[in-house]
C-alpha cells in the first residue's frame, strides 16, 4: 500500500514530527492535500482560505492564515498538522503523539474533536506515552516496548502503576525534588529583564543545587525568556548577573563562555545536526578544543568523551558513529543534553526537556537533572507539563502574559492547584 492508496481508503495520519511545508502559509499547508484530491489545476485562494478556516474552527483555534508555518512556535506547527488531517474524509485516523507541544486547553479542544469524530463512526488509533491522556481518551490499550507487544486489554484493567511498569519494564517511584543543603552564593540573578512585546519585569535568583521551574501557557513568554537567558534574544531592559557581576549576553558564545548551557524546545530544528554522527553533535559546542594542529577534528580525542556520555546518559546506540537521526526521540534528547553538558556549564536551562519522549527516557532525564543539581549546578526547567514541573523542580515561577505573577515551593502545590493557577485569567 502506498500513502496515496491509504488516503484513498480513508486512512489519515497525524505525524509526530509534523510533516509540514515551512515555506508555505498556514492556509496552504492545511488545504493543499484537499485541493489536490479535488483535482484542481489552478490555485483557488478563496477555497483554500475557506477550507483552512473550517479546519481551525474544528479545533477552536485562531491563527493567521497568511503566516509562514516555518515562523510559528512548535505548538502552532503541530496544530496546523492536526487541522490538515482533520480536513480529509477519514475513516481511520492514526494520531502519532499529536499533543506533544500542546497546552492543556488545546489538548481538551483536540479531544473534543476526537470524540466528535468517534461519534461519527471514525476509528481512532492514538499513539502516545502520556499516561493521563491515554486514560482520558482511550478505551483499549496495547503497550509496546523495544519493538514488541508486551500487553493489551481494556483501559479499565490498568492503573497508573501497572501502565508505567509495562511501559518501562521497571517500577518507577515518583517524588518531589528537595534542594540539597549546598553552600554557595547566587549563580544567576536576573533583575527586571524584558524584551519589548515578549516579556518584561522578570526577576529571580538561581542558587547551586536548585532546580527552578518556570511554567506558563503558550504565549506566556516562557520560551522567549529561555532564549534570552542564552543570548538568542537581545534584552531591551533589565540586567543579568553571574556570580554577582553584571554580564551582557550578546550571543550564544557569550553564554557558553559564562558557563550557561541551553537545551532548546525543538530538538529537531534547534538542537541537533540530524545527518551528522552522535559524536559530532556532542562535541559541537567545544569543537575548537578538539582540533588537531592542522585544524581537523581529532576523532581519537573525542571518542572517549562521547563514549562516557553514552554510558552516563544511557543513550541506546551501538556507537557514537551513528547519525543522530537514527535514534528515537528520547535518545536524541539525551544527545542534546550531552551536547550542552560537554562545555561543563554551571547553569543549565532545559526548555521543555521531555517533549516527545517516552516515560522511561523522561524519568532518566528528570533523574539526571536532579543529579546535576545535587552536584552543585543550577538548573532551570521551563515547561507547561505540570507533573514534570512538580516532580523535577524545587521552586516554581508562574508566568502569564510576559510577567512572573506567582512563586511557590513545589511542596505547596498539587497538579490540580497548579493547573488552576495556570488557567486563571
């Protein structure tokens, strides 16, 4: 069966990695498959816009139809891919990690669409590792691990503990992170920093051994703040201090030199050189340290360091010579983390560090963040994944409309209370 034959039979797939055209508009991306199936030889812009708007209305999302998809945030790209699939006359809809970058509000809207489609007789295969979503939307469950089916049955036969055990093959204990009693002055201080139209008046301090969570819904300014702390966006107001001294982050190089590492939100477009080897990816930030006198990469020198990271982060690969694109999402994310730990930072910023990874890799990444902090590093976790924030961080800042509006120790919060605070206008 070819993809076109599958489409003709009523099969539609929403892919985890979007499969969108970054150089085309929102309207063009959503409506193009439908226009082609209608056999049109010329572009009907009125029809394209009408179809695109219809699809967006189905998931109750407002978006600029003329915006280039390549310029959109990750969540909006995913919504475009979802809308495109929903526009077709599907009998079987396969959803591969469709909520990876969506907020709770957007997930709720998507699930309403899913239930409406189900009521119309459309069959849904929902591929996901997110426990809460699987329990909420699914009726039957099949668990795969290492390419093999390990169990199947009705959702009523599973609880959270059983689900996690069969997903990972191990029992995982979930707990809060308690900041260790590490002596040391403030590593990073931000004082009323801002970027016009993105965020303003942001202030906080980060200490050794601390995992600071910054959470907010899509559009809160959390990702823009992360980028600014790594020199990817230029501040228009406020000051940043490292070890009590004012610093200016004009570039990524400045941030690296000051001991700041950054794991970006989108590993595929911002975090990895996909066709290149795991080794090349890991040593990229410190490539100048790994050159021979003639200016060539010293492969012998980097081999030992890369092997150490593969062991340390439990990256599942037979060799560092494999291309990064050959790895699973969780292992790709571990390569990105190794890449930004190789320069030996003192502050590590993790922007949505477990998006699109399985629960086993998610647990490994969260445990490693704790280990780094316990060894004296200051860690910032930026995420809207409420369980992740509560299980990984010691203190949480809530961000709305570009401002920090609340601060809490995680011990004062529950999933329900934090979700309520995020949804409050």
